[in-house]
């Protein structure tokens, strides 16, 4: 069955509706916080702050720009690896993220910085909004090439909502630590995306479509994404850590874990090929698993060698996943275009477990008596929580994230299955020309084959 | 008429002359400022500064590197979208910018940091020099593919000069606020470039040249430029704002305006195509209009939803401009290769107006009594200026910038029309092989057609 | 003679062995330093530090991320210029660097931050590790396309070791200043790589292989590397400078020197071509010579025009080197794929000399009486050293670095000549398909010719 993929009214309608809603809601709810407002001068006096450089802006802005690059160039270019889906990969990620950051500012604001009827935003809010958007980008990876931009924007609306509720439960109810988002971003994002993909399943996709493969230059474009993700991941995992030692520790742990997973990725990639040849897909993805897997524990006292060990293990797991698990999942009709299960799913769960164990093993000897309380925020109603109990709650956080992913993903998948969002037919998956003007000389050569059939031409 | 485009003596002569002049002038005039000199230790004591981190360097350097990336990778790669003009787009932007930043340090230094016969430079000077260079890169966008590198370097010499005078009039005489340069950078740059293009007009260009179109991969390269411009624009608009809340506010307003214009760009791009298909040119350009249009008001109390509204409107204006206005301008012989009128011209004027209105509406209730005076620098001879008067001066700033652009552009255009700068013939426009060694296998395929004519071959 | 290039067991073995060694050694030796550890709170009190923002992290982290980008995207993409070696250029640089930063943390740690049996690491350690890795990336440039990834990892092991010893002799024994590494990184790295290349010489390479040339898009990918190196070089040269004025001065001097070398590169590139046409190879490389050549003196009182003059000269030297010297060296069997002798070798030596002269000319009038002692660390056993003596030691540093490069390069070259590392045959040099799965449709077209011979096919 071919579907009507014409976006002419659908896409504008969704974009305008979403953006006008944002404007109205921002008008009602969103205001600058003290550090962003001229009242900063008064605030400085009240809080006994002496220097402008103590404004949180200067602690976080360099990390924020790095995270911003990860979301737009990192994820965007990572998704240009398909031979004829580069415009869509980078372009749809762009519009999805531009919407999601706005909606996340609202959703996260209501849960975390809502005072006197207003959401107060500052640089940390921007980072959190980018984080939430990252989880949508992860989920998009499973669906790349098989959903329309309208479906993506609808999914973003729901996923940002679910993300924020899940994040609130983890941080405010379970009171867990998850600065780099192994659970909230990666585990939730990956299994949400996979569940949606499973609901939307296309049993005959592989037979009807031979476009799902890279080309030489598209693989190089994808490496731009990989490297910016890899280089800036230390900023990602440290961006909202406590000022001072915690932020620096998160950087070092992430840096080491990532370095380690590069080595094991290359090692395993070479072992699993009969001729020992490498494939770009592993290098583009599994090298990043080390960053995912220290997302929860990066700011903890994971130790330098602990970080190396985590990266070592997930580099192996992730590469093996691409080789053996993704084809297996495809057989049970679980399509995963970018292999997010290998990059974000399994390493995300590992990250949650590493975080739980590291928290459970925390001692006053290592953190200092005051340091331990400060770090895990054992204060107020949580004043009597011990590290081992904290470890239990951390583990519970993984389960809650998975539950949200499966239930939420099923519901959202069913919504996206409605035949009104312009989903492409199997023949038109992984094909820019469905949604973009592509110059004819180019498209003729490579995609001519399946255009020749009268049916599909009619639809385009 | 074919012209002699051989650069062998022209380009070296201009490069050496320009650079030797820089060395002599820097030797006579340019010195480190207090924060860059070992006298910093004494300066700290005098100014009662206690910590090294209070050196302006640490407030501005992260923003500076982002701005630097925007000028060289942002503008550079944005201009690689033509199928066979990528080397020139990124390469000529490189040499132009490397010269312009030096000349801008001198020109802006004479106007702003000239003390005791010496220009004192520091990190803020580098940012301002990059800003000035940005306006030349904007103007280059209108002329991309139609001028030689020598013409570009000659234009840069004059444009930097005019920019600095215009900037001085706006900031020091009219006393306006324009931290992100909606007026000084975008409005001036765009209309200056368009005026030059109009003077240099090539009535038969469209008939003789079919190279002015993108290719699949060149469109992807261009997206690298787009995204780095988009991601770092908050740094651009906040880079020279006051320390503390103003800098953070400029970031947030720019971030929001940009996000909003992405949504409306996609919406309009889909509406205006019969089949609802998107074109990369809109995504590459109109998505950035939100950054241009809050250039003046970003650090003001524009409010979060105000920023969204500005981005919403200019996303629409800019996309419609690309679709309907650029072809119209081409009919009156106003060639605009990159569509700078849509990205920098109209949004720049909108930005100036938004700034004027926001300034006119400023109240002590919003900024605080001291805050208002501090923000608009209502001190000394300007002590009695009111917000509404300030709004008037802001509006005057737009007019002055436009006047400078038209008069200056006409004069510079006439200089560039002299037949000594190696301008390419219409047939050779948008063609790297005129100025670069391009391997034959490659060039044969795509550009063979117009090389076959004996006349043009002779010239190359 | 064709060699067995199958990586299946060699590469995994080396990767696993190297990484497991790292984990064990990190477990035994590497700990967080005070500013990265929860003991930061106590340390603050002891050292009378009042604010978290005084943590060294905030002085150095923005520079660190820039340096990180230079190593992975800068060097990585710079090496994608060959038509069919992009995967290897960016991919092998990736795995080499991921290993080298770990090993450098250990080696440099033993020499510089070893206390009570433990190496204490913080953000400055990460920067130094990236620096050391930069020198391996430089050396790799000479060998690009002619060595296997296993050879590269073996070389990295030895080169990092030699680098650290040489660095220790320069900084701790000779007590020289070399913050941007003209001597330790560039001179050492370049001549080490060239010596290895000379030992590994392949007399018939040029006859048997016609793959060593760029393609249109690969030249554009390479420009991504060039520009990120160029833009972030000011961060590189200032990353470990003293807080305050020295760091800012290093930025400004590097910025100016780089700008100047762009102009002279374009000038000379145009002069030396009969038709005045530019070649991308000059623009990709010689424009960076200005950064190399102020590596030692950037933080000194080199003066703004002094920086411009240095950039002016090395832009010329470097471009002429690519045109005339590289072909000459090739005749004496010294193959230099990326022309590192022109970009890092000669400019590195110039940088060392500029540093020696600038140090020798230092006066109390310029630096201040205290400033001079503080800057050159004339304290303890060096309390009575004068600037002119310092100049002599700086010059000695160049000689020591060269000696280490020649002797070390010879030894390592002989190790790499062992026939067990899977070095490619001359026919298979500069060819991704030897080590990577490349889709057949692609590879057929361009590399089919030399695959047709039965001998070589057998090997792949």
C-alpha cells in the first residue's frame, strides 16, 4: 500500500500549531530567573555574591554550547550516513530539536523551577532542555528513514512530556543522581524509540527497499557527528554537576571511559570480520558507548580506572550488538535504523547499574562526611538515607525509566500509526526525494530504479 | 567579453601589500591592553581586582571562540553550496576574513581604544574585529561566484573602513545599543553588498551560466555552516554584552528566537511548494533569521515570548523572500547569490526596529532605576536621555546604516568595476577551476561544456 | 612483494593489550588531584580559596575542549584529503589518539605530578595528554597511507614515551618555556615522523601507486580539519599558560600570527603557479604555519607586530616547502604524505628560534621586575638565570628535541620495519579497502584498476 506523503498542509499545520502554542505558553508562564534579570544586582547583594563571574552563566555556558553542538551537529550529522537520506537526517533532526527545546523548557520548568505561577529560566534550563531533546534524537535514530517529519514532531510532543514526568519521578521522588542521563536520556530514549518502532512495524521493509546503506562520502559526513559527540561528551556529563570538583570529575571520568571504548570497538570490529576489516558503522557508534555508560556515575567517585573498565566493557557490548543483535531484532520485526539499542539501550542500562553500584559503595572515607551528604543531597526528608539505600533507589530508577519507555512508546506508537501523518510507503523509506527537492541529475542515477514503477511515481 | 582572470601577479601583490601595511601599522599603533600585559599585576592592585578570573578574558573568551567559528566555518561552509564553487566559497572567505580581522583591529582601535597614540587590544577587540569581518562575509554572499579574490580583498579594505565609521557614529554619536549588530553588521553588510552587486550588474549572467545551483553533497557541506552559525549565534549576540545578567539574557533571547524561526521556516517552505517538498536553501538560510532579528534587542528585556514572536515573524519573511523576492530582484538585475537580502537585509531591519521599540518601552519598573541608567549608559552628556528618546536614536541608527550602505556600496562598486581586478566573465562565474587547480578527471565531467568553446579556454 | 595486511588478530591483540595495560597502570597509579576530588572543600580552606570558580577547571576547560577538537576533528579531517583514504585518515587518527591520551596521562604523570606513589590528574593533565597526542598525529602525517593501524599504535606507544622524556628534559632540566610546543610537539613530532618514514622507505611507491591525490569533496572535508585547527590554535598555545595576562597574550599573538600566514600563503601559492591558480594543499596546510611558529613565544612579550612578522615569514616558507622541498625529499626517498616538514618541521624550528630570541631579549622594563622572575620561573636553583642565558637554554631545547627525534625515530622505524605488523604493499598504499569494508559499487569504479591483478586480490 502506498500512502500519501504530501506534506504541503500537514507539516505547516503542525509547525504553526506547535509554535503558536509555545508563544502563548511562554507568554503566560516563562520569565527570566534572577541571574538573567536586571534584578541580578539586587540578588547579588542578598546572596552575598561579590563578583559577576559567580553568575551561574560562567560556570555552565561553555558546557552548554558543547551540548548544543552535540544535539544539532552531533546527532544531526550522525544521521547522515544513509546514501540518500542526508537532507532528512540532519534537517528533520534540526526542526525536531528546535521544537523540543522549547517544549522541554516548559515541561521541565513546570516540574522544577515553577514559583509563584511562573517558570524561571536560566542557562541551566537551556542545558536541561537540550538533554531532553537528546532523548528524542535517540528515539529518532531507531525510526530514521521510516517516519515522516510530521510523525517526528508529533512524537516529540509526547516524548518530551513523558521524559519530563519520568525525570521528575527519578530526581524528585526517587531522589536519584543521574547528571549525564544514562537512565533518563539514554535508557528511556532508546527503549521508547524501539517500542515505537515495534508498534509501527513494517514486515516487508527489507524486501522492498535497498536504500538502507551508506555511501563513501555519507559515511564521512556521519563521522563529523560522531566526533563532535565524542569530543563534547565530557561536557554533556558534567554540564549540570555541582560547581567545582564534581564538574571536573565528571569530565575526567567521561574522557577516560570514551577513550577506552574506542580501543575495544576497533578490536572487536576487527575480530568479527572474516578478513579482519573494519566497518564504519561500529566506529561511528560503538566508540560513543563509553560516554553513555558513565552518564549516571561520571560525577561520582568512580575512579579513573573504574571509568576505563566501564568504557572497555561497553565498547565490546555495543560492537557485538551491531553485528549480532540488530539483525536478530530485525527478524522479530524490530527495525532499528541507527542501532540505538547498541549505542544507547544496552550501554544506558549498564550506566544505570554502574551508577547504582557506585552509589551503594560510597563511603564517608572517600567523599568526606559533609561531602557525602552534599553530593547525594541527603538532607531534609532524605537526611537519613544511606549509600546502600541510595543504590537501591538508583536501581529502581532504571526500572521506572524502562516502564515509562514501554508503556509510553506503545501509546505513542499507536498514535503515530494513524494514517493521517504522511508516513512513507516501504518503497519510499530512506529516500530524501519524498520530502525534499533533489536535483534530477542526481536522483536519477541512484534512485531511478524504484521510481520507474508507475505506482510510486504517482505518489511523489 | 571575456576578461583576463589570471591571478598570478594581482593576488600576490594585493596580499603582500595589505599584509605589509598591517605589520607597519601594528608596529606603530597596536599594543596589549592592561589585562594582556604583565602590568596586569599592577592593574589588579589599582583597580582592586582580587582574582585572575576577573580578567575580562575569562568572561569573553568562550564566546570569542564561538564567534570565530561562525566567521570561518559558519560563513565559510555556508558558501560551499554551489556545485562547483566550494573551494572558492570556503577559501576566499578564509583569506578575506584573515585580512579583515587585522584591518578591523586597527580601524576600530582608532575609534574606540586609542590612548596616548596607541591602540590597546584585548579579547574584546578580537570579538569586535570578528564582528566587522562578519559584515564583509555577509556582503560577499551577494557576490559569491561573480567576483575575483582580488576584488574581494579590495572590497574588504573599503568595507571595514566604512563599517568602522558607521559603527562609531551609531555607538558614540547616536549612543545606540546594538550588541549583536542587527544594524551595524547585518543591515549595513547586506545593503552594502547588494549595492555593490547592483553596480557590478551582469545582465546576461543567467543566460550564459548554468552553474549556479547546488549538488547533493555540496548542500550537506553547506549545512555544516548553517548549524555552526545557528548553534553559536547566542554567543554572537551576547559576546560583548555587560557582564552578568545582560550576557545571559542575550543568550536566552537569541536561543529562543532562533528556535522559533526554524519552525516557521519549515512550515512556509512546505506551503510554497506545489508538492509540499522542502528545499535545502530555505533550511540553510531562513532558519538563521531569528538570530539576525534579535541582534539589537537580545540583551534588552525583550522577554522570552517576545523573542519567540520575533523569530516566528522573520522565519516567515525570510523564507518568502527566498521564494518570491530574490527572483524579482534578479529581474531588475540585482543578483544575490546567497540571498543575503532575505537572511541579513530584511531581518536586520526588523532587528533594528525591534530594538528601537524595545528600548522606547523600557521602564524603571523592569530594569530598576539604576539598572536602566547602567544598561543604556544614560550617563555624562546622555544623563537626561529617556527611553523613548533612546528609541528614536535607535531608529535613526537604522537609517544611518542604510545610508552608509548605499553611498559606500556605490562608491566601492565603481572601484571594483575597474577592469584591473581580474573579474571573471559571465561564463566563468561560479566555477572553481578559474582560480584553483582542480583535478582534470573531476572537472571534465561537470564543467566540460563551457570549456569547449575556444575563447574561454584561451583565457583559463 | 605483497605483504599480509589482514588485521584480524593483530589489531585486536594490540588494542586489547594496550587497553588492559592502561587499566592496570591507572589502577595502580592514577588518582584525582585535589581540585577534582571531594577533598576540594578542604583544599579550598587550606589554600585560602574562596570561590568554586577559582578551581583551575574554569580557567582551562574551555581551552581544553578546543584542543580536543583540534586533535580529533582537526588532525582527523585534515587527513581525509586523499581520494580514497578518508576512513583511514579520520578513523586511525581516532584510535591512535584515544590510546595516546591515556598513555600520555601516565608518562607525563610520572614525570610531572607524581606524589606519594600516585599520579594526580586534573584538567591540565588532559590538556598535556592531548598535546603529546598532537605530536603523534603530526608524525602520522608523514606516514599517512603507508602504515597499518597496528604500526600506528606501536609507534604511538614509543613516541609518547620519547615525547615525555624529551619534554621532561626541556621543561625540568633545561627549564625552558614552550607552552605551545614549537619544540616539544612540532619539531620533535615532525622530525620523528620523517625519520621513521625514511627508515621505512618505499623506493618504488610513486611508480606503483597513483592513489596519492585528492578528490574534490575530499579536499572540502580536509578544509573542515584545517579550519578547526586554525580557529582553535589560539586556545592551543594558551591552554597551559599562567592565569591572567599570559593566557590572554598567548591568544592574541597566535591569532595575529595565523592571520598573517593566511595572506602570505595565498600570495605565494598564486606566484608559484604558471597560471596563478591556487592549490588546496597550500591553503589546507601552510595557513596553519603561523600557529606552529609562535608556539614557544606566544605567551612572551612578542608584541603584536612581532607576531604578524613571524606569521608572514613562515607562511612563505611553508608554501615554498610544499612546492619545491617535498618533491626534492621524495627523490632522496623521504616520503612525506601530508607535508609535515613544511607545516610542522620548518615552522617548528623557526618557532624555537623565535622563542629563544624573544626570551634572550626580555627585560625588566617590559615584564616588570617581579613579572620577569614569575614568567620565566627564575626561582630556586634558577634564581640567578638571566634572560640571555635563558635564550641559550631555549636554543638548546631545539637541539635536544631534534636529537630525540632522529635517534628515537631511527629506533622506532626499525621496530616498525619488522614484517609482522601488516604493513600494506606499495600497490595498496592510500587505499581504504585494505582495512575497511567499502561498498563494492563505489570501490569498483575508482580502485578497480589495481585490484585486477591476481596477486593483490589474493591478499585482500
